[in-house]
């Protein structure tokens, strides 16, 4: 199953936004939703799911090689995101669709002149036509935040960045500052970002860049910092939904005290540059049976949570116990997916039976944070002829160091997920994200 592994994936948020004091709101929609500008009505459910798997695989290949010190530490992957975010850059504002990545601390967009650029659907940003664009010098603090050996001094001491992926995808250009707004009205913030003049590889034309939401100093969250009270939250709608979810920053990011079932768990920082959000997964219960982490799986910060990882990945020995419990609980004959892309599938004819009889599925995080997942949203994904388990095994030799679990966005659907960087905790509250 190594070919099916994914770790540290990103998320794409499409936003229609409003700014009100210390609060910023974004509408988010899955890239395959009929509401997405990139919706393809001719694609079948199986094709959409297969594309998500392939995007996830590309991301994993990059991340895995990064952990072996074979390549430069990079925290972007704009080809494989699942939700789109619309931003406006410059004065006058230029609309762009960009990946919002909880595993990255760099904001960048493709810029003119494009010496080497990948095709994109939106207009390419031209810094020379923005009255608010500023050059960032190579002796500035923002330039020092770039990875070592991946920034140089260009013409007139301008800071030049260069990121490279393990699969030979690259982005490089000038580090600059400009206005970023989220409603197209120019009322935004002056942010440091990468103006990419050379971008090659497997980037998707659906996005024109990336917005980092990680904990690093160059991320959107860190740059806005106290202005948003170091908080953001998102609520992801189910796949193929006709509705939008939201990403919120500031006061409105707080989970309401009246929310039923809200739980919180501490996070640590991990990953190549220690800007990924790492949780401690202590076990999983299916009905009355609980599989606890043990041995090396029991370590602190053993799980990365990422709004862009499509599926839920578990270390193989742990996964095998979970799969066995699921099979025994369902009591319906499984069918083999002809593409062999999934480990466990059932006929669509058995969907109602499975949903009605599926036992309570609870993920236990440190601090008594028990997150109850729903089979129709978080456990199974519909195909043309099957419904398939969205949990996959990963071997230790295929995992990033210290990581045994990768909590993807399917496991987060219909939850408000709040990141409180001040308290260093992540909270979950069951929600109807269509009304969030």
C-alpha cells in the first residue's frame, strides 16, 4: 500500500470574505463541489476520488523525501490542495485563487514577468502595476525567516527566495510586500509574500499560489498575529456538496461556549521546520472495543492534523486492528474495488444497512478530547458502484520521523476546528458546516 500513502497535505479554501474589526471570514468550498469555479460536471464520483488520491500521492512523495534530508525543507504543495481560497493582491486588487496550507509558512503567488510559469486560470499578478508593492531587502528580518541556503541577494540587495520539491517542482522569485484583501475592496493588510517568477512542476492551474496557515513567522496567521488574536478556525462541508463552509480568523474564530460536544486537545509543533500542528492520538474506539496506541505509536505528537490531507492514515499494525473491528461490526460482505485503490469497499446496495448499523467511531486525543466521527461524512466515501473506507495503512518506513497518524480533511468534515496558537490547543465542535 506504499503507493497509496499520503502525509502532510494541504487545503484549498475558496473565499468570499468580509473584514469586521478583528474578525475575518472566508467562505470555503471543495474544489469538486458544483459551487466551485473548477467544477467538472462530466467527472464521475470515482474519477473525482481517484484524482484526490493521485494529488495526495504527489504530496506524500515530496514530504517523505524531505524528511530524509535529500532536499531542501519545503512547506508548500499547491498542486494537491482540496479547498480553494480567493484572495486579492495589490492596488488595484488582483483576484487570485490560492491554496491555504496549514503546513506552510510562506505566502506566494505567480508574478509577471513569468520567466517560467505553470498555466493558471486567473490573471497573473504584475507587481509593477501595484502602487503598494514594496521590495524586501536581503538584510531584512523577513528574509532571514526563509530556510537557510534558500535566499540570496538579487539586484539592489533584493531578497530572492527559492524553494524546491522532491519531485523537481520549484518556485522562486522576489520576496516583497503588498496589500492582501479578502473582499476585493482594498481594505486589507500589508503582508510579506513571495512573488514567484519561476514556477515549474506539477502545480495545478486551479491555483495561482499558496497562503500558509502554519505556525511559522511568514504565514498569514503569524503575520496577522495579534490582530486576529492568534486564532483561526474552519468548517469543511462534505465532498460534492452544494454548500460552502468557512474559514474564520479573529474573534469569530472562537467556538461558541454553547456549542454541544466541544473538546480541546494540546498541540505541539513538528515537521521539518517545526510549523506543523501535531496532536497526540491515544486510541480509537469502535463500539465497545478500543484500540490504544502502544509502543512507538504512543509517543507525544504522533499525529499531524492537516485540512488538506484527503484521508485518515494510520500506522499499519494499528490500522489492521481498526479494519478488523470495522468488518466485524458491519457484518456485510465486502467487495473488491477493481482499481485496488481502496483497502475496504462495500456495494452501494448495502449503504443504508451500513449507515444504520455502523457503531460509534471515536478518536481519542490527549486531554480527554473524544471526537465522534460519522460514517456518512468521515468514514466512507461514495464511488460509482461502491462506498469505500477513507482510512488507509502506512508503514513505518514510509512515514515521516515521529509520525504514525495523518488526520485528513474527511475526518474533519462537519466539525468546527479551532486553532488557538496562544493556548497551543486545537478544539473540535460538531457542526453543520453548511450553516457555519
